[in-house]
């Protein structure tokens, strides 16, 4: 092992995040996850099925949105990094940003132009407005595990709260879309009422979280970089760039599944009363297995757990593709539930570890620069990966259009080729993404005894900064 000049302690890290802060992170992510999952995910389904939007125009809207989506996140991330207040750097954006976030979410479902090109403009405008307020909260919830904890093990514990609470948003979406928007006659009014009520509850959840999270206030004493230097210093962090390749393709993979989930029910799987007896046990089992697998991070390491998750998800995608292609008509969900379960387990292993993985890159940056820059990294991460969201939406919409999806035509009247397009979009594309992401993760160098020694040293630096901050407050009181 190379000599780093840092003494390796045999004792375990003294790293513990209070339950109150973990709950706060969970509540923040629960509210944000619900609104972002529905707002940025269901918007396409809603505009297609309720207003008969042209999928090609919606795909174009997402491509135009890439420009702003790449700019707003780094700007907001660096702004949050430079914020100084009596509440800290993050709390003000949770406490006061939840109001415009909630209002913009509600406005998504009441387009002021509802036909043709006007609907396209409304779709694009709401992407711009809603995503801006989402970024204020999303950058914080993504970065908090790295800020509150030092070790990968403790970060996974914090992330477990964010994912467990955040799953309510994704599960709500998986329930709401089939219940209100599937089939030939979507229930627009009831959907609008339900999402409005849940949007208000989500905003209150984010507001409440601001009273539970305890920030490391000493970080406000650090002089922040300017915008250009923030970007250039971040891009000098080579492990971060390797990790970004993996996360970029993870985002495409997960977005393709989450945004196309309802199309599986419309064109591929037949969901009946019997299906629920397969769905609920499968969901419970995959959550238990996912939590167990991620408990091995301390033993196996982040890289191995995530690559294993990718392989499991790949098996699920292959199973789903062949089951879907084996029949000339819709397949009973019971037959496809095994593939879906493998996909869910693999993605859960990815989702739980994506934020801790970013935390490792942020630790490396602090070793290089001496500064703690969580939301800057979240913002630059978004600069690189947010285009993946637009690419995923455009790919999904473009593929179903290529395979014959007809505008303003009921699901039952769509050509059978649409089902093939849905399967290709939701299985073959993610398989390619998993392969590339796993290959990138393999080259991530932030592991091993040398890296753990650096992290132990970093924890001591944090303790000293905390002491210095307390002393500075005492001097001010005198």
C-alpha cells in the first residue's frame, strides 16, 4: 500500500447521525420525492392521455429543457453553498422554498393552453418553472447524507431513511397512474383533486423537516469559491467524473422504467385482482433483500454492492423482455412479476448507494480543496446527469412514436407494434445502460485501506472545525 502520511487507526469511526436528523432528511425527501416523481414523471402520461398531446412535441420539449436543466442546478447549488444565515446553508431553502415548490407542482395539472402547439408550450414552461423549485430542495436532500455523515456505512443508514420515505412518492405514482390514468377513459378531475391534496401534504412535510435537521454550521465560516472556480475545481476531481459516468446511465435506466411503468400495464401486462397477491409479497421481499444487501456495504464496499445490483436488475430486464415477447396478447402480471421483482431489487441497491457514492467523491474534493461543497457537487452532478432525464423521456416517447403510437387514439385501438416498442424502451435500453454504468464503477478508485485512512483523517478535521466554530461563537458573545 502506498504511504499516504496518514496514520491508520484500528478503531471504528465514531460516526453517528441523530435519529431526529435522519427523520428530517426522510420527511424532506418524502415530500420532494412525491412532487418530483409525479410532477416530472406523470406529466407526459397526463398530457398524452388527457389532452391528446403529440408525443413527438413532448419529446422535443424535453430536449429544449436540457439547456436550462443543465444551468439552473449548478447555479442553485453554488448559491446554496454561499448562503449564510442563522438557520444554516440548507434550512432556509427547505423552510421557505416549499411554498413555491408546492404551488408550481399544482399548476402542472391545470394547463392554461390545452391543445396543439399551445399544450407543447405549457409543457415546456412548467418543466422550466417546476424543476427550478424542485432543484432547491432536491439538491439538498441528495447531498445531506454526505454532509451529515462521514463513513459510507453511516451514509447508507441516512440514505435508507431518504429512500424509505421517498419510496412513498414513487409508490404513490405507481398507484395513481394505473388507477386514474390507465385505459381509454382517464379520470382527470379526481386525479387533479388527489394530486393537489397530496401536493399540499408534501409541502408541509418539507416544511416540518427544516425543524428536525441539524446542519454542521461551521461550514458557513469557510470562504466559498466563485462560480467559475467552483466548476473548474469540481471537474478536477477525477473519481467524481468516473462516478458521473455511472450515475448518468443509472438515471437513464431508472427514468425509463419509472416513466414507462404505466405503459407496461396498458400494453404488456394484464393486472387483475389475483395480481395483487403477487405484487405485495414481491414488494415486501425485494425491500427486505435490498436493505440486507445494502447492510453489506461496510463489508463488501459500495462498488461491489452497486455492481451486484446492476447484474440483478439486468437479469430482471432480460426476463421481462422474453416474457413480454412470448405472447401475442397482454401477459398476466403474475408471469412478469418475477422479472419486475429482480429489476426492483437491483434498482433499490443502486438507489440506496447513489448518494453515498457521491459522498465519497465529495470527501475526495475536501481532501483536495479543504472545503465542504455538498450542494455544489449536487449541482454539477445535475449539470451532467439532468440531461439524462431529458434523454430518457425523449427516448421513451420517441421509441413508442417510432413503433406506431397514434395521437388521440385510445389504448385499445393502438397498433400491436406499440407493445413491442414499450418492451424495447423499458428493457433493452436499460440493459445497455447497466453495462456501461457497471463498467464505470469498476474503475472507481475510492476504496481500500488507503482511502479509509484518508477518511479517518477527514473526520478529525471535521471535529477540529466544529471546535473552532464553537470557540468563535464564544468570542463573539464576549
